[in-house]
C-alpha cells in the first residue's frame, strides 16, 4: 500500500467529522503518516550523526510551508483526496505551450481559454514563465527565480487571476520545477560568485580541475556541440562549477541538505501559484557520484521520493511528473520501486512509446514497439503516463539495444538509419527534420523538427503532391490517435493540432541559433486557426477536426480511463500495432497500420481477441461497421480503427 492510499483513507475519515477542517490537526495527521519514511530517506542521504539538527529544521520548515499554503488550495487538496485519481481519468487531455509564442502573455493566454475548451483541452503545460537571464536561457530552464513571473509574461496577479479562471473551468495546470540547476544569475549563484563559501557549497564548485577531470571520465555530455564538457570556469569565483547542461545552468549540490530544504520552499512557492502538476525537470540528474554517469542513481530516487513525501504532507492534491527521458527500464523506476513503490512520481513521460512511434514510422513496422512495450514491467497503481508524440525538446532514440538486436538489426547501424531517415539523408524519406547534437565520437545524435514536418507534410506540400499530402495527414492523425487512446494523459504540443510545420526563423535569432530545438517552437498561427471553419479541406482543418473528434470520443468512453489495462497483442502482421483498452466488460481495440500500403488481418485472429468481426463491430472513429474482404480486415495506409463490439 502506498502513502497516497493512506492519505485518502484518513481524509475520508476526517470528512465525516462535522465543522470546518482543523488545518493544524490535518497537518499533524499527515506528518505522522509520512514521518518515518521521511526520516529514513533523509538519513539515508545525509549522515544522521551530523545532520540531526537539520532534520528538525526540515520538520519546522514543513509546518511553516503548510501555514503559507493558501486556504483555497488547502481546501482543494482535501477535495482531491476524496475524489480519487483525477489524473487517470479519460477526461484528461493536455496541451503544452510557450505562453509568449501561443498568444503574447498570460492575459493573452486567458483570452484563449475558449479555444482549449472548444477543442477539448482541460490540462495545460505552460513552459517556464519565471524570471531568467536575458539572452540565452534555455527557454527559461535557466531560472533566476522559482516564483517571480518574468515581466514579459505579465505579473503575479495576472497569473493568479489566470489560474483562478482556469480552475473555474475545471482546467488543470502544470508548470516546471527546474530542480537540477539554477541559472548563473540566481541569488545563490550571485552570492557564490561574490565569494560566499556557504553558497559555493550549494553547487559543485572546485578550485582546480582534479575532481572535475575525475568526473569527466564517466559523465556523458548533454549538449556536446553547444556546451561540451560538464564544468565551467567562473572567473569571479575563480572556481570550476558543474554545468551538465548549458554553461549558464549550475547544477545544484543535493549532497548538502540545506539545498534540499531550501528547494522544498521553492517547490512550494511554485505549487502555491495554483499549480496541479509539477514537472520535475531533468530529475534523473539529481545526484552526482564519481565514477558513474550520474543519472538515475538510487540516491536520486530517494531524493525525489523525499520531495514527494514532504509535498504530500503540505499539499497532497499536487502531483509530480517525472521528466526522465531515459531508457525504458529506467523510466518506470520513477514511479517508485520497493519501499518507494507508488511513493515517487504519480506521472511520467512515456518517452519509450514516443521514441518507438517514430521508429515505427521510419521502419513502417511496429515490431520493435511491440517487443519493447510488452517487456516493460507494468507501472504501479495510482500512477499514469503522459503520452506524447512531440514536445519542445529533441527526440532521443532511446531504444533498448537487446530488443533492437532481437529484430535482427545492429543497434548502431539502426540508429544511423533512423537519424538519416529524419534528417534528409535518404532521398526517399518524406521526413524533414534536423540533426541535434550529433556526437562524432560515438555516432550519437537526436532529432528535431515539428511533428507535421517529420511526418512528411512539409515535403508533400512543397511537392504539391496530393497523395503524399494525404499520407502525411493520415500519419499525423494516426500518431495522435495512439496517444489519445493509450493509457495515460495525452499531451498535444501546441501547433500540432493544426499541422504546424518547422519554423526556421530561429536561425536569425542569436539566442536560438545554436539550439535547433527552436525549429519546433513556432508561434501559434492564429491566421490558420481563423480559416479552420472555412477551408474545411485544408490539411490544418482536417487534422484539427479529426483530433477534436477523437478527443470527444475519448471523453465519452470510460475505457480510456487509465486502469493499467492496456493489453498489447503480438499481431501476426508486423506493420499493424494492436492494443486493447478495457473497463469492466467494456472493450475497445485500437488498430494502426504503419505501412504505406494496405495491410490486412485475418478474421480468425480478430475473433481470438474477442473482436466480433464484420457488422457486429463498429469503428468509433467513423461510426460505421467495417467491411471484411475475403475474410480479412483491410487497413489502408496509416489507417487507424477504434473498434468496439456492438
Ligand atoms: C529538460 C527540458 C529541456 C531543458 C533541460 C535542462 O530536459 O525539457 O528543455 O533543456 O531540461 O533544463
């Protein structure tokens, strides 16, 4: 049993008591529920004999942070505990966006609440909006503050008004907690630069290259082209500081318990803005150890669980998303294992599904996806995925080498093929993407590009080829159909709902030119949105209508609630990906053809899954029963069916 279950039970008991909630009692009750875990975790990271006082300081801090939580949010926390897991509901459909690129600023975003409502979005991931250095800031992932809103987005009042408005419309919000690093202008970094050793110890700082050189022997490089190495020399401080990402992003030193305590405060300052889901950015990197790659270390898991156990005491209605874009077997661990099972993050990005979808498009074959997804252990109860095809970052090709080999492919050669397919190196490929951070030392690289361009729409429009345009549209719809029907919260990247192509203007921006992820961070094109109802046959309109329809269907059927029920079938046709969603005696089967020719499935096999073939079954996407041809079900190129028995 995980801690969330205990908190739900206790909340249901206290609700039976009459009168207004006694917050102090509530806090004491929650703290006593979690305290033994908090203590174990804290002292497994920080030596008990040295840090006893710091532990009591943490407990005092939790009480203070609870007092500071606004009453409306405290009430919401209680409400959430009693209402079950809202984040697993079929009603959840998300969109990720940059506030300024979407519609100027926070007030502009507020004006577009009806756009989301109309399309069916009830969950927003807003990219960083707090203060950051002028010039390069990794899109705001170099933070100058965890709670001060950057003036280019508006004011804190604007944001609080927005969150209130959003809550009234039952809209959930997610913001980033950049937990691994701050900018080099953050107040602690400034104090460190001024020579304050207390704050130098908040980061990994060294007066010579001895330890940095030792670290470099095993640390991989995240941005080998634009920010090679993992340490940056700071002249003011006359020290080397660890910077795993960009040179201006200083890694926080969680070996110092003061850092954890202060970051707990920063986490709450973000949560108190009215945020429902906190995206733990780059959390795989939280603990560094010499001689390791310093990713996914057991101590990082302990630390994350410690954050969660403390957050649960103060704000149990707020949940955590793991941004761990790592190997499939490692991602699942962020839900918590063993004594932490269900006590780490409630939500994680399904980066494996995402990367495998792109593999299936390039190979026109779903076998690697089938093999990989069926081998991943199932996630704990009370957790869910964020399913997505694109986000603001590059696409990493995180496939398991053993699975790639089991397909008869050489992992290195296969990676080179996928990179070539998406970055214009194969004449026959319709994909139009860019190579990101190619590392000639090991042949590693990632891919950037908008979903529509990667799926061939840009090339097809250039060639004015109706056939290829239709294929690209079908692929865009099919890929979204998967994230909308797979177990978890679908997260659509703003612009993808209207088939937005690559945006090459980043090349003219000196702050973006070294980071081609900006090719997929376009301005929302409201002119296109304005034409959707008139130019009904345009690619944008077809994509928009189809996605909207699928969202509507998802919300109507409780089978799409995430009950850990996805059942993937070993399909006899390797081009077709088949899975089933169930809830009680209700079932829906999703069939997707990744090939550019028609593929078929034998009626006998369909019957063995429970699909009543022919007239007795309908495709929810068209509302029609499907036709069998010579006892076979045909799926057109990139066609998807959502089948339900009548
Ligand atoms: C996450 C963000 C990415 C950023 C990195 C460093 O991976 O998604 O955009 O560059 O963290 O903060």
